[in-house]
C-alpha cells in the first residue's frame, strides 16, 4: 500500500467524528452559520477531494503538479489540526474533530509532508 492513501483514510475518519458531534456543539455554542446537513455535504466533498488528489498523486508519480496538489492538501489538513486545537482552547471544551485531528491527521500529514520532501530531495540529487 502506498502511504499516501493514509491521507484520505485520516480525512474520512476525521470528518465522521466531526459529523457525529457537530450538532450538539452547534446547539451549545449558538453556531448557526451552517446546518448539520450542509456540514455533512462539505465533509463528503472534502473526502472526495482527498480521494481524487491521492489517486492523482499515486497514478502520476512523475507529475510535479499532482505531487504539489497532494502536498498542498496535506498542509491544508495540517492547518485544520491547528484550528481544532485552537477551537478547543477557545471554547474550553471538546471541539468536534479534535481527537482525530491530533491522533490521526497530525501525525499522518507530518509524515507525508516530510516523506515527500525527503523523497523529492533524493530525486533532485539523482538518487531515484
């Protein structure tokens, strides 16, 4: 298995956690800018994007564009981890998605970001 497939797995589990706990969080904190149905649709869209980006990156191994887009999506998910940690501190409570953000998304994205950098560095140096 290509390690890149860990990204859509982490995104899926993270979005499931958010989708389960978001309705109660909304009610407790008066967050009305998005309905649970709208959030679930956005969560599904992000999973589909993660799958598409990962598929493109694994099928087009020599494409710098596919690698760049995959790498950018990893960074976006890493920023999302920071949002969850910040929201938990701000609300002084569990923010939906915080557990999988810290336990799955953080280590997987860091691994993938640094693995890609090391691999690409070796390619540029002629070690591929």
